[in-house]
């Protein structure tokens, strides 16, 4: 009996020892499963938090994991978020053209310096103005320089010129367009006297004439000026064409027609004190013109006592390589710039300024319902 009891005691001890050994083995397996991979090329555990950061220069997001060791165990895995700088974006917007250089006077030694005009575009002046006395003249003409990198053009049409209608864009300028308006200037003659054509809204209003001086507006708001069929022509992206007479400036010099003694080729003018048809016109009268420079800027000129050659000389001095005459006589030439007090403010007669204070029309003209002539607006891109 004593031998049998000892046998069961020994067997029980062996069973207990085996159970303890199995328990210890199971604990080791559990620890092995819970361990997070530490090799730097190992896949990230699906349950492991991921911190998303943004690269301060590229702006691209990246997945970042961080390890920390506490006092109890080096295998404990944690994540932390490091504050990152916001993305750095490159400056957007078009690059402005170089500021125009002061103009050498035709007489005297004082250069004509430019003054910024109109609202800023991306913090930069897009219009500059100055005055200059033409060669042989005594009264200063006004000159405006416009940066086409910052400005977009639009052709407005009227019931008087080109006639017909209705048109999508016509006076008065509406608030939606006034919100970006920087400047505006007059168009050309009545079409019966323009010896040219007119195109807008996908329609030929008056047939276009080969060789005619043409102001062409493209779908991106750019303007080009030149002889139709030679310097400029019809293309799918043309949205507006205003023709008036023949070129005044070509290849950076006045054309032979501009220098002709037959000044009547450049339009019927008013008399000295009256525009009555019975009063003989005079050569030196209010005239206006527009040209394009070699780097794509637009230059506009208006003056109270100009002959065609003086107008051409002023445009060339302002940098024009090609130019055309626009409207003439006291009632029609006008260039106005607008400077709202806030960046997104509406242009209006109250914040507009004439290029020449002696012009009959003013910044209110383009906001009047009765204004029936065509004109061009220059708005912030």
C-alpha cells in the first residue's frame, strides 16, 4: 500500500511539471506575436498609427512613423505628431513688363517721366501716364502705357458705332466688369468714315478690309495692332476687330501716308471753334491713336492740337512699332483710368481720372447709357 501511494505522488509531480512547462512555452509564443517589426525595411503594422505631414516646399504629403522607448520596455511602439510648416506656394500671376523708361523730349532737356495710374494688379501698377509736347507743337499731349501681361482687353460696341446690335458688351459698363476695370479708351470713326470693318461676338458687323489698320483682340484678352492681312488676320481665337483707316506707324516709324501733306486722308476735322459742316476743318485738331511696342505693351496718345504726323511721332517716341489713328475732333477722344479704394472695389466715375483734363469726355462717359460709340476696356487679369 505504501508503495502504491508513492507511485501516485511521483506521477502527480510529473504531470504538474509538464503543465508548468507548457504554460511557459505559451507565454513565449504570445510575446512573439505581439512584437512589432523593427527592421527599417519591414512593412508597417496595420494597427500602427500613421502621422501625415506636408513637405514645406513641395507640398506633398508623406507617411512618418516614430518610435519611443519607455522605462519598462524598449519594444513599446508610440507615434507623435511634429508640427509642420504650411506649404510654401510659388508666387502666382503673370510677370509684369519692365516699367517704361522716361521719354526724351522733342525740345528742351527735361525728360517726360511716367506716373502710375489706375488700380494695382497683383500689387503692381499696370498703367503709366505722362505728357509730352509734340515736335513743332506748344500744347502737351497725353500718353498712356498699358502692361498687357497684367491687363485683358474687351471690345465694347454701340448703336452709333459700329451700329446695329444689341451687343453683349455695350455702355454702360456693368458692375461685374467694373470690379476689375483699370482703364478704358475710345474707339475709331463712325463706320461710314472708317474705311474699314468691324468684327465682334463671332459676327462680321462691317466687312473687314485688307490692308486696313486693325486693332485685334484675342480670346485671352491680348491685343495686337497692324495691317489686316499682313501683320494680323482672322484666326479661331480672334474675338474682336476694330479697323480704322490705314496704318499710322509701321516698322517703328511714321508711314508715308502719315507724313503726307494731304492731312484730309486722316479724317474730316472740325473748325477751330465749330464742328458745323459749313466751317472749314483744321489740320491741328484733337486726335487719338494707339500702338503696340516691341515687348507687347499698348501705348495710347491723345492731344488737342495734333496733325497726323505729330500723332505718329508721339506714338513712336512712346515705343510703338505699329500704330493706328483712332477717333478725332473734340467730342470723341477719351482715356480714363480708375482707382477704387479697395482692391475689389467697383470702378466708377467717382474714382476715375482723365488722361488730359482738357478732354471733353471723362471717366463717366463709359458708364452712361447714352454713350453709343465703341470703346476698349483694359481690366485686371
